[in-house]
């Protein structure tokens, strides 16, 4: 399909890939436990940069959505989501949560002052998840304060102020099996003997060691739903996942660069021999990495072509010397193909795929990919 009629750069968002990835995670979980935990589809940061509205149809079969703030929860409700929503960010204002339009709402609790505020508000239908700060220590109760917080929360449940209270942990080192086991063990010790459901597993944890998820009520998956591997050295494709975002741009010019000539700002690249160079309007102002690494490439008609010279605000230069068919108007894939996963671009640029996807800027249109759409089933 020619994308020449589209804008100079665009990201295609494939909701059916998200639906596929969700089903894939569920079948992996089902292999390891009789009771498959429920799945929070994490769609914070505008669905990891994919765009909430384009992504939600692919999440229709999830049990709930997880977002950072109340405004995002309201956006999900406006898009027709009726199942539970989990607020991962610690809301400062608990009164906002009583809006019946947001219900059923679950909220992560990080501090006793949030419980105080709920107690003052009286009966409601929130479900609380107490967060153990763990080794991450970005938010939540310390091991020392956790049990006291849990007892307070349980009293709120007994008096009908909240519906249920569960235990939540977010790992600091889920990609490293040894540390993952240690983090799980300290959480186990913390909640031993306490009633209430548990929710600990993110994508990396449930993909690397799915068995533990069976002891939890809910898992929280973000990155894997978008088809991206969170595990170093393992691609999404290897995990049975499909990329939900593909970034395209069209060649807008071809330049002949004679041997010995510089190309790009700073003269950082000098042609060793005569080169035929294709230029696309995709730069760091779109979120493409400014230093994509020595082995960075794009795909043109399925062939890898090297990125050369410094990436500028608006332009990437590509060596098409060996690809005479590449010309003005030819579509280039920058990332998000099984043959060129965003994980690979991220690794060569010294970052992670989540940063590239969420860092795609507002000037890059997100467009719905063609192909069968999953059934809109949000109820
Ligand atoms: C972002 C986030 C997740 C999702 O993590 P992935 O690695 O993308 O699966 C889960 N839990 C919390 C608390 C988060 O902030």
C-alpha cells in the first residue's frame, strides 16, 4: 500500500495486534495456572504513545484498564469503557474519585493521608490497592508502615467506606530473574497471613516467570500488549507478540554524495565512496533518536538500509546506494516491523522501546492500521 497520500511521517496503530498480544499473554498464563489472573491493560502515557482511542478497541477483552490519573480514567469512560479502571498514580484529591461516572474504580494507595481523606468522605464503591514501596521506592508504604496501613484500610472496608482492599507491588528489577525472586520473597513475607487479593506482575515478570502470576488475582501488562519485548535479547516476535505501532515516512529527496564528501550537520559523516542517499522527513523533533547508533537502519521494500550521518530535527539520511528502486515517494519503515522491531532501534540508540514509543511527538499523526478490527466490546 502506498502511503504517499498520507503525511510525510505517520505511525500506524494496529488494534488487532494489541488484541492478539492480550490473547497471547492469557494463553501463556493459562499454561502455568489453573486460575488465570485477570488482566489490567496498562494504557498510561496515551497508551504508551500509541494513542488511547486507537488502542482501546484492541483491549476490549481485558478485565480492566490501568491509567495514571483521573483525567485519563475519564477519557477511557468517554471512549465507552465500562469495566474497572485502576488509577496507578497516587491521586492528591480523593474527592474527585467519588464521581459515579468513573465507577467501577480501583485506586492505588501510597499514603495513610489518602485513607484519612476517604474516611472523612464516607461510604463509596472504590476498591483500594495498597502499594508496597519495595525496592523501587518511587511510591508506597515501607515494609515498616505497610501492616498499619493495611489495618486502617481494612477498617474502611468493614465500615462500607470502600469495597475491597488488595496488595500491590511494582518491581524494580523484573527483567533479572534473581532479583525478581528476591522482590517476590520480600513481598510474600510482608503480606503473609493477610487477607485480600494480590497484584504484582508486570510484562517482564509474567513473561520471564509466568508461574507466580497464578498466585495473584490480577496482572498489569503494558509494554507486551503493544508487542514489545521487555526482556533484553529476546524480541517481541520470539515471545509470540506482534508490534502494534509501525512508524513510516516517505522519501522526499535523493542526493548523490561523491566519495570524500560530508553529509549532515557537523560533517560527522564523510562518504567513503560514491553514495546514493535518500532523505526522509523524520527527525528528533518527531521522537526519532538523534544518535541512533552505528548499526541503525530502516526498511525499504523489506531490505535493511543504513542510517548515515547525524539525525537532525527533521531529517534522517539513508544509504540507498544498493537499492536503485528507492526514489522520491517510496515508503520507508523506521520501526515496528517483525524484521525491524522498535526494540532494536532502541537498543542501538542506548535506550528502551517504551521511551521511543512514548517519545513520539504530537506532530506525528497516529493512524488506524488497515485490516480487521477486533470487535468493539467494552462492556
Ligand atoms: C507502567 C506500569 C506497569 C506496566 O508495566 P509494563 O512493564 O509496561 O508491563 C505496571 N504497574 C505499574 C505500577 C506501572 O506503573
